[in-house]
């Protein structure tokens, strides 16, 4: 998506010149969300705050995508060294139990404009002209966020029923088709119903049946979604739960896309985006 810039090998080497426009729509939203999640007052560092502060994104996979994108773009670097970015990416902690957002980062930016970074990013995200390409990026981002929101809530729902939260992760493959017809709030309701079903299923079949538990969860989600689609009885709309608070990336996306409450309340669709930020619109949409 971006051209990776190498970090200077010596501290005194002049930093490369960056413009927010070079980051693109996704990179701009990602950079602004990272700054809001943990930057210091001078916007020179991002500090990890595990368990505290605002979340960067709803789910680990999306947090990894955001941070790796910014690493490859050259605007974030490991704070402990001046290694080249390809080393940082290759040595990043990608295991299930380690996470990129558990690290501290150096923000690499032009010294003269670094203090106004949030203003620059907000201005760019507010005024870029909507095109077919930018709509495609925003649609993909909405889908990724929606999947992350549902998986995060599904993990909470499973834990609330004394089940392994990791059982929710394979459902990611089934969620895009469902979220094209159901809202995020309805997707969370489907995850809750599936967690309840799985708890009952374990009681009937015992812990030894764990090998097919993921399939049983996915079948429950899909069956309830199909029932709603063909019966005319819509899935109940869940509101955001305190267990899955708003993330900085979701907030930035909602503002950039201008979806407002529709982010949570309507299915992921081009039509919703066209109504919120029509192709050809830019700063004039706020005038």
C-alpha cells in the first residue's frame, strides 16, 4: 500500500520528508488513531499502555494491520533502536500471545511540522475528494472494523459463558457475508446467541467434543442470520457493550466516513457510504 522508508542508521541523519497525503486514506486514519491512542505531548513517541487508556482497534488482527502498515510506511519505528524497518517488521511479535501494540514506538516525521500532526491528519481526512478508489478503501476498512467488533464481542460472550474466547476467531471467515446484510449491532447479537448455543452444546456433548466447537459456533451464527433474512423477523439490534469500548480507529473512521450512528446500525454497504460521503465530495460537504 505504501513505499517503505528506511530508518536512518545514525541519529544525526536527516529524517525523510513526509506529507500526510502520501499516507493515503487508510494510512491517514491509522496514523491519527495511533496518535490518539498513545502519543506524548510532542507527538514524538507512542507509549504502550496495556490494559489502560483507549484501545487502538476492536481486535488484535486489525491492530496488527494498522501498526504494520505504519511501520512499512516509515512513520513508525521501534523506539529501542534505529534498525532498518524491514528488520523491525520481520522481528515483530506476531504470535497469538504477543502483540505489536504492547511496544513503544518512535514517530518519524518532519521536525518542523511534527507538533501539528493531529491537525494535519484531521484536515487531510476531512478534505480529501471521495473517489471510487477511496470509497473502496473505506468500504474495506468498515468491513474490517465490523469483523473486529463482532469478534471482540464474541470473545466476551464466550468468556461470559465460561468458554474459551479463542473459539470465536474462526468465525471471521463467515462474517463478511453476514455483515453485508446485518449491522454490527445485529452481528453482536448473533455472536451472543451463538455463544449461548455453544454453552448448551457443550453441556450436552461434554468437553471431549471440543474439536468441532468452532464449526458449531459458526453454524449457529449462519443459521440465525439466514433465519432472519428469510423469515422477515430481523435480528435484535445490540448497542455497544462496555466490554468492547469504542476504539480510536473506529472513532477516526466514523468521522472520516461521516457514517455517524450508521456505522453500528446499518449493514456494511456501498450505498450507506455513498449517502454519507458521495463520490466527488470533499471539504464542500461541510460547507
